[in-house]
């Protein structure tokens, strides 16, 4: 059984191409690698799918400043010294037991099972913290991501962003895995 300490120390995952990546909690010292991931690891298309806000040094500084925040769980996946995946959930003010999840995988590592591995670790981390489920928002045309989310048990519960994004939720009480 996974523990929060496992997330702190890291979990090795073998990808479909045979590579091994280390997934662990984000640390204060990961800021430069995260900036490089945002600016070089993601194509312009991937950046748009991940976030409407600029993925710049200012955002990285905010992420680093929140490294010890109790209402956020941030994970990074390393291949060597390079971040190839970044994912997190943050508790929401209006529904603190169902945090909002976000994930980005480097273009070089998409389709290899890394996104699923990171999502599974975030889901388990939410369970360990006593959450009741996880919510995410996904652009309606991002079919690859939607297939993964459905595979993990997420269900569409509505839309947002003037109808451009689905709201999907995984409720742990509904989860039969």
C-alpha cells in the first residue's frame, strides 16, 4: 500500500517504452527544472491544453512558494535530471473534500503510461488525505485525455469555460477499483 512517505521519497515507474521515471512530490529545489519543463518540455499545443495562463517564471515562483501548503499535492516525474511530467491537486474553497486536479506530460513522454501513473498516484494521495474524490476540467476536444480520465473512473458532470471544457469527477465512493 502506498503511503505519503512513498510520495515524498519517490516511486519508480516503468513506461511502455522501457524507460524508468521517478515520480515524487515537488520540492523547493525543483523550480528551475519545472521552468525548463514548461518552456521546453511542452509544445505550444500542449501548453494550451494544460493552461490558459502563462507558464512562466512567475508561475514557477508561486508553485515553489506553496511547496509546504497542506491543501496541495504536487508531483513531478523525472527522467534523469529532466522533469517530464507535472501534476497536482488543490483543495477547492467551496468543496474542500474534492480537490481540483491538473496534469501536463512532456510531448516526448505522452502515450507511454506516465499520465496514468501520475494520476493514479494523485488519486491515492487524495484518498490518504481523506478526500472524497477529485475533479478536473478538460477541453472537450482533448479526446486522448478524456479517454484516460474515463478509464480511471472519472465521469462528466457538466461543463465550464463557456462550454469549452468538461467538468469530470471521480468520487471515491463510486470507485470500484
